C-alpha cells in the first residue's frame, strides 16, 4: 500500500548547543530555534546576498532556494493538492524541557530531521546553526550559543571542533515502515508530543482546526493528513520518483475497523512573532494521547513514518510530532 515511499531517504540528527551568554526561551522552544534559522541558512548558502530570490540566476543550484523558497508549478500544485509553496524538507524537533533560562555552561539538545534530497544538504544545516548561534542568537534578547556536537541516529559523533564527518546513518522509508511489531495486541496509543494543527472539513472546529480526536472520522482525517504529507514529500524530494497525482482514495477507509477507546488530549496555545508578517501569531494545537483498537496493522507503517515526518501544519517548527506506543 505504501511501497512507493520505500526509497525516500530520511535522517535524524541530534544537535547539542551551549550558551555563550544568557538565553531566555519560551515554554515551546520550536519557535525560538526556527525563528531566525532561515536568515542564518541564507547567510550560509547565498552567494549574491540578494533579498529577492526569484530573479536570481543561481537559484536552480542554490541550497537556500531549494529548501526555503522553492515554488511548485500550477500543474504540480493541482496534481499534489497543494498551494504554490513547496513544504520544507526538514523538521526541527525542539527540546521538551520547560526550563526557560539557560546560562553559559548549560547544554540544550534538539533534533533535526532531513527528508529526501535535503539529506545531502546536512553541512549547510550544520553551518547555518553555527551562524544562528554566533551571529543571530535565539530567544528573548537573542542570546548567543555555540554548536558543540552533532550525532546521527546511531549515536555516531559527526561534528567535532568545527569538523564535520561525511558518513552518517540514513534510513529509507521502507526501513522505517518495517519497524512494526505485528505481534502487538489490538491496542495502540498515539501521543502528540507537540501541538497538532490539523485542518478539518467538518463541524468540530476552532478556526478550521481539529480540537479533538474521539471517533473513527477524526482518525481517518489524521491518517489522511499524514498520508498526504508523506506522499507530497516523496513526490517533491524523493529519488527517481514517478510523477503521480495525489488521491486520498489510495488510503484504506477507516470505516468502523478502527475505534477510539480512550482519549486524554488538551489544547495548547503558544505564540510566535513573525518577522515576515511583522506580527504576533498564535499557533495552538492538540496535545496528549489517544488509544485505538481494531484492524491497525495496515496503518502502522504509515504511523511509523509519521514519527519522523510529523503531520499537520507548522512541521518546520516541530509541530505535529507523533509517537506510537
């Protein structure tokens, strides 16, 4: 069912940073790590230093343009059921600590997930985080930091004293989807560790977002959202992928064969300031756990991919992090 995703390269890296001056971070730290990162990435990669990328003659070979500014043609947007902007091929997974004040000598860790062709751009991401720490800073007051370590998912040290190893662990979508224990009992718990902002087309709405998942219709919407995200990422960033139109009917119907038997969720509001839009934005989402039973085996490979790729809106900030138990 999901064999077309089998060759999609995915890699997760653990970054450790050390403040060089006081850093004040909000409770949800995804906004602090993502805010300013685009500017740091552009400084790390852009040759011309032009503010506007569209007329640049180098954009077809530019890592910044491919990661942050890439557009999709109207035909591709229609084929993939997208807007004009391509989704970013990375996810920053923030630390979940509630600690807000960090001083020199403290350490802070977060994860970076790269997808498809972006996996080969790891050196640019590492250099951008170095620039973010040394030149831009993060949090209130823009406290600066230095990058200490980068590890791949196996624990191999990739970054040491400014030197970056070129060999690291990369997983294929197929390898991740095969991490399924088919001997599990019929119950599966999904934990949303960061706010899930998922659009809905039916009644239970808060500004067009799902506010609870308590029946098979909501589960269907969750799986459909995740399937669409994986399909689009594979089509745009996968290797040797045949162009195909998105069709939600390729996902099996959740028609009474999966039930919600337990829910412990809550709405979590957080706020960020958008430099681009010059305004504060509230980006609340659903957090907590739901427990499912029924015929879950057919959906488990997709859910395993979701543990890496997240789902819903705002994944670049680390939103929509899903953990399967």
